[in-house]
C-alpha cells in the first residue's frame, strides 16, 4: 500500500479505537491529617479502589456518602477474615460500622459511573 494512502487509514483507525475505549473517570483519595480516615471524591468513576485503616476492637467508623450519580458499593473487611460491612448501590446518607476485632481493615470502594463524595472517619 502506498504511504500516502496508508497514513489516513492508520489515523482513522486510531481515532475509532480511541473513541471506543471507556474512561474510568476520576478518583481522588485524601487522607485526614490526623490519620483517622479519608475523603474520596469521585467524578464519573468506574472501577475499584482499596484503602486501608488500622482499627482496634470496638472502634467505630462513621461513613458519610454524598452520591450524585451512578452506583457506589462499599466493603469493609479485616485481613484476619472479619467482614463488618458490605453494601451495594448505596444512596446518600450516613451510618456507622463497629468492628469486633483489632486488625488492619481494607475498605474497598467500587463505582460504576459514580460521581460524589465519601467521607470515612474513625470515631
């Protein structure tokens, strides 16, 4: 194929494929200065992200969700096997989760076209 014909065809293929790929949107996780939690800002975000926090037996997490669009799921699980919370398709609201054992906990946030903010703080 002649280079002059090949270049426009190649550019067209690149444009088609770049328009077909799905953007994951944006996520920004900011740790609280006191180390007792974090804030998560979501912008049309589709993916999963895990944050960790060390908790002692009886500690309570305050979860504040401000969901604008899309869906948000949240799972809190200890590395020793405890699973104090799992929630799907969460709406805006505030709730608490109390852990039953001292452990390092993974907080898994999953979004599908999610826009909004989550604040998770140890109380």
